[in-house]
């Protein structure tokens, strides 16, 4: 289907949602499992395309590893294939080949990896030619570009003959994702020490211990349901999200605190978390440095509620599946709001424009799963069309089926008249 039309529900929004598993946890567990020669018992692995791509490529003997549009898979597998001495060509979609990877490649070369660029320096496709461990056990890497580079290096560090000390320079972005990596490494027996004040992480050489591991539900996926709860018009609306923990490894669990001033209360139960309506604030400021994947969802929610939102820490959004800042600026206009840059590359503001167009908004998704799901909750206030809805397969394949529990989801084929 080329688009879906979502109808505004009448009456209270009530549903129990069996959330998808975390692809962030799944992808880390898969790399660690591979480094134990696949001896771990991993339960509740994500069905997201990114994770399924990781599974497929870890099992494949092909010399070319095509990660499609999976950034985490590209970064993690580049480190894994390099230090395990495999010969691989790492490639992906045209957009993936525009996403930088030079910082990770430079670090791996320092440690002894033989990696060359097939086309443009600093970008995929890459040719991995093998690994000869160097005497170097210390690498400096920027902390403000992508936590995936850091996590990729950390996970392979226990297998290096001298271990690894990472020196993080500059600001550290998405720190909860790094901490998730460290927690999972420790669970599987890694010997490490993180000194956040000194900005160093030291991992000693010690093989992982195979153990069973169960993946938690995905807090990134939960964020869309928080937005739905916030935008639901009936004050008795209530949602239960299954499989979430109050103490989570996932940085996107910050959505609990972010959505409180946007009108959503959270009560944890034995099976997950229950969302209920509560009074909302008229303005909100939030630093998304450590949870950038939540920014789109929160921006759309604030726009629809008429809340003035100040965002910082969203610089990394420009090098994701699409330039998410530019995409938000274009699509928020269609729902009567704007995203304005207040300070160059640092501070932004979502401002309601005060005029909702009568035209049915049709949201472009830019091959970005989070654009589709961030704008879907608009349907709680008005009908909306989401173009190319299949992009959700990247992280939350059952999203539209779950949406159908609370509202009508109408498939629209190319050439259909969706006006009105």
C-alpha cells in the first residue's frame, strides 16, 4: 500500500498493546552472542527488520554484507567482522552509503583492522580485509557524533588481546545507549570500568560467558503510545503497554518523564505500564542529547496540543535515516505548526501557528520509520494520511495492526482519492 488514512476515534481510547521487543537490546545481544560462538539462549528477540537483518548477516557466508538501511547493524557488524578477521564488503542502501563511518573505521584501523573504502573516504561501502592485532590498547573517539561507534568498539573489546581503553572527547551524546551496552556486556561477564568524569571506559581482555538473556519490550515503540494517550480527547482514555520495566536499560524510557508535563501519567504494573490522562503544561523544554529518537514524537505531540516546545540536543538527527530536522520542519507545517531554529545547530522551538488547515494532511515519511509513527498520533485530533507506511517494518512491524485496535486504519493505493 502507498498510504494509510487514520480516522479520529470517537469516545475514549482504550487498549492493551503487546509492544515489540527492543531492537537496541536485541542487536547488542546478538553481537555478544556471536562473540561466544553463538552459545547464548536469546529470548524475545525483536522482529524489526534491523534485527532480522543482523541475524541473517551473522549467519551468512556471503562476502558482501548488505545491511539495507540499518545504521546500528552497519556499525556493529563492521566492528565484529573486522576483529574476527573476516573478509567482507559492508554496504547498504544509497542513504546508508551517505551516512559517515570514518570515525569507527579509523579506530578499528588503530586496533589492527585492515579496512579500505570502496568508493568515498569516510563512507560505506567498505572492504574489510582481515585483522592483525596491534599493540595499541587505547583509542580516542568523539563522544558527540554517534554512540553506535562507541558501542561497536566496546562490545568487541573483551576479545582483543590487550583489551581496550576508550577516551571519549567532547560532549558525550546518547549516554544511556552506551550504558545499555555496558550493562549487557557485564551481564555476559565482561570486566570493565567506566569513569564518566574522566571520560574513559576500560575493558579488560576476558571472553564473554554464554548465558540466557531475555529482551525487554521497546521503549522507543512505547513513545508513540504515550503520544496517543496525550492527544486522546476523552479524559477517561487509558492504555496498557505490556513488557516494559520501571528500571530499564533503554534510554528512551525517558519518555515517562517527558510526557508527564504533556499530560500522561504512568503507573507500572506486574505486566507493564498503564497510561492515564492528567493535566498538561503549556510549555516544555527538553534536552534530547541522550534520547534523540524521541524528539520527533514529542515535537508532533506538542504541536498538536498547542504546547510550545524547546528542543536541544537534536544535532544527531541530521545524519539519521533522513535529515530528521528538515523532515520535521516540512511536515509540521501540514498540521499547523513550525520548527524554528533559535540558535544555529543547537536550540529549536516547536510553535503552533494557530491555524489548522481544513485540508486533509498527507505526511511524507522520507524512508524513515520514526516519521511515520511520530505523526500517526495526529489521528487522535484529526484525520491524517501517512505515506509509505511500510517503513515501520524497520523497528515496529506490527505498528499498524496495533493502531487498528484504537482507530480505523484504511489502506490507500496509488491513485486513490483521499480528499475529505
